[in-house]
């Protein structure tokens, strides 16, 4: 059976959107302290894509987030969050961060904070800046970075912010490599931590989804894990601070993994059909079992 490789970018993006203020508190505490949460957050991902799609084609910008928040002094503030999960560091990415900044600044002329979350194992020290110099003209653009490889496991375990568990998930995933038994043990531990903390049901559900979609096991180990968790939480449900249907969550997440893998394959096939055939959008949507709106978005990406 072909091994399923998780879409790290998408899963991080979904988690951060669902737990945005926890994300701010964990990764950008200084901004979190002066943010006016009562005014909410507006995600401007589509606008970000329009701003830089001509420079970076292929839809990669859809994996980044641009959020608008308000500070307690009433001013608007823009937060650009990029998720970099490449195993090998790419220097071209630093230039891309600079392009993101100056195009957003030129369009908005507002305060901008940029954050890069590096989830890979090896990241160089100068990963927090873009530098340019030519004939006496120079530019240095620095931004906030968080490197999972530098995170301390003990500190993450002590931290009560749900995003600490998300970072721990990425850290454990890096450590397991091809060791499926070790990955099984880590996944079991992460689920226990998510269920036994005093978090809200939305936080627990978001983390369970993140863990299940990111830490993928062979079918036999997934089944073994499911059986062990059913026994543990069915017989010891009173030990869980917030009672939630653990097994129902597990089954739903497993189903979601399969459905998502199938949809990703259908999306790729739809892109090829758009590029290589004259079949109508409606026909492609019907053939691939996708919403017409999604196929329209794919067509826009290809033309961008």
C-alpha cells in the first residue's frame, strides 16, 4: 500500500485559523498583549494571493495566511504568517518573504508583522532575514521565526497553550522518521495529552484533527491505537477533565484522512484536465466529483 504523505502546510493553516488567538499568544506574545480580541480577526488570504500571484505562480500563496487585527489603541495591524516545512532550507524563500512584505506594505501602508514557522529538522541561523547589497545600496528585512527543531520538549509539555502541543506534534514527527512503532507511541501520547488537558472542546477537536492528519500510521497500527484508546477512554472516561466522545472523534478523523487523500488526487487530476483538455468546468467537476466552485478556483490559479 502506498504511504500517505500529509499536507503539512494545509494542516498548520487550518489549525492556526481555528485557534488564531492561541497562536498569537504562543508565537507572538507581545502583539497578543496589545491586541483587541473583541474586534475579532479578518483573514485576507485571497487578497494576499492576488497581490503576489503574478510573482509566485502555482498557488503556493494559498498556504500562507494574512490576518488583519486591531490593537487596543484602535489601529489596524497586519500579521503575515508563513509555514515553511521544506526538509532542505531554500534561500529563495527569504526573497519571497521580502516580496510579500513590500507588496502588502505598498497596498496597505499599515503596520505589518511577519512570522515564519519552520517545522523542518535543519534550519540555518540566518533564516530570519533577507539581505540585499549592490554598489552601496543595501536592504536588510528581518522577520520573526520559530524553529521547531529548537523547541524544548519539557517546556512544551509544561506549556498549557494548545499550540505547544501542535509544535510537539511536529517535533515528534521529525524524530520518528521511518520508525512506525515510535510514531505510534508518540501519537498515543499526543492524543492522551490533548484529551486530558482542561481545554475547550473546540481546542481538543482542533488538536485531534491536527494530530490525526499529520501523524499517519499504517492501517494495522491505526487499528491497534483505536482499540487501545477505546478501552482506555470507555473504561476510564471519568478521568478526562472534559468528557468528549473520544472514539467518535477518532473514527471521524480516520475517515477524514481517507476522504482528504481522495480529494487531493481528484484536485490534481482536475488541474491536468484544465491544462490539457477543452472539457467544460461543469464536466470536469462531475467527472472528478468536485464542486464546480472549486474547479473554477483551480482554473483561476492556472491562469494567474
